[in-house]
């Protein structure tokens, strides 16, 4: 029987306790220090989300391509869903350090800049490691497809956001950057999934996307459009509704609104980047 989130692995009790302790500690310290949570902060989260996806891909390499990257004791920390907690704890620790350094240098706003710079550096290093791993004989890298997927999704996001603004101008004025990031993240998830399924024949493991694409396979559009297009449409509609429904929340409660949108972005961008990395590596 297919379950809603197949492929997820529950770590042992010891690892659960370690992850929980790290999560609680970081959240408590962030709550105590109350660092700025602006739209720029949400943007600074993006490379960290992509880095988390890359960390999980290294774990998948050890399973599929028989190229063990992590020592055996660390592997459970990078399986799904543990990798999401691991990534957040690492990012949270860097964020706290950025707050300390930024405050010492005369402004808490510097913390956002430092968080983004370090996150970009970590992501670039991980991308370099992915490229190095792709040179192995067991893999067949496909760099063009992920790049075209990114460019096409960015263009589609721009068009959709402009259309939403033409219909409801206040949405762009209130949601601004985080609204566009929500659309981009979930469109990228939909498009990358469609590419993986329709172009490379990957089997979708999660129940809801699989059911949507299974239904699309019964439609007369299947011979020409494949099955992934309907999942893209569903992701687009859901993301657009979230942006429209909560745009005013970002204005009225900027900290909570930005946090909400950050979570929604991570839920879409993490799997999307994982899809792109897997497509690139050919696993």
C-alpha cells in the first residue's frame, strides 16, 4: 500500500533525541535573541534550504550509486525527514553566530547579510562536491536539463506573479519578495517532478503527486502532454492561493507572516532542489 510520504525513514531513538535536543536548543536561543525576520531574512534562508537538499542527495548517493559519502554513524542524520531538522539546526547555529557578530559590529541587520553569505558559500561548496561526485563512472550527469528547468520556472513565476498583480495589485504590494519565492518554490517542485517523471521515467513515491499524475494519465492529453502537467497546475494553484490569502498577514504581522511564508517556501524548494540534483546526477 502506498503511503502519503513514502521514502521517509524514522531514525532510532538515540538520533531522535539528539535531533530534538538540537532543535529545541536552537529554537529557544533564537526566540530569546529575537533576530530580525524580514523578507531579506527569508531570502537568506534559500541557500540553506538548497544545501539541505544537497546533503540529502549525498545520502541518496550512498543508497543508489553505492558511493558512501557520510560515515556510517552520521548517515541517519541526512535521511529524510531527519535531514530537514539537521539542516535547520546547522542554519540556526550560523544564524545565532551571525547575530552575535552583527551586533558586535553595530547592527542586528548585519546578521541577515552574514547568514545569506555563509549560506551561499556552503551551497557553492556542496555544488562543487556534487559536480565532483558526478565525474565518477557510476553516474551520468545531465547538467543542461536542471539549468533549463530553473530558467523556465523563473520565467513562468515572473509571468504568473505579474498576472496576479494585474488582478490584485495589493498582493504584490504586501507579499512582495516572499510571495514570489513561494510561487517559484512550488512551481519548481511541480516542474522538476514533471520533468523527472515524463522525461526520465522516474516513479513518484509520494501518494498525492502520484495520484494526480495517475489521473492525468487517463486524460486524452496524456500522449502529447504526459502526466506531470497536472501536478504543475495543482502546485501553481495551491501556491497562488496561499500567496493571495496570506499577503495581508505579511503586512499586518511581518515577523509571523514572513515565518509562515518561509516554511511554505522550504516545503516546496527542498524537494524541488532534491529533484534537480537527482536529475543532474542521473540517479
